[in-house]
C-alpha cells in the first residue's frame, strides 16, 4: 500500500535515510527541515503518516501533533528523538502519537514502525 509520508527532521542524514528506505518500500516521501516548512507541506499534501523529530530548528515536533489534532486530520504521527525523556514521551502519547522512537533508528525498526502504523 503506497502512502504519503512526511519526514520532519533538521538533520539531512535522517531525512535522506528515511526517504531512501521508505521510497524503496513503495511510499511517497516528502521531507521538511522544520516546523514552518512542515506546516506548508501539510497544506499542500494529505499525509497518512508523519515522522517528527522532537527538536526542530524552529519549533517542536510535539506541536506537529497539536496541529494534526487542530486540523482534525486522520494522519498518524510518530515522534522521534535522540534525547528521550519521560516528559516528552508522556506529552507525545497524551497528544495521540502512535509511537515514540529513540534515534538512531535501524532500517528494520523504522520499517516495522511504519508497517504497524499503517495497519491501524
């Protein structure tokens, strides 16, 4: 099942790797470096799945969850971070994040998370 996936991360290597892995699985991937760019992408395209890093150069990935809720989208959001904390995990799940992943991610972990998200 081909879906639209948005990957939001200020690290180019993450955006590149995720995009490469997900395109190889047949998905359409669009990337954004920060919060404002992600909102612009969300205005242009309907996404089934969003990967959002918690720490963005111009905002927070958790604010992407709030935006999805405010827009009443059915988009699933997976939060990721290299700096996990109980507080950000709780905030993420309280705002209906589908998953909370700790970077660095291996390809198999990423693809398992995507498959799980798309089955829900």
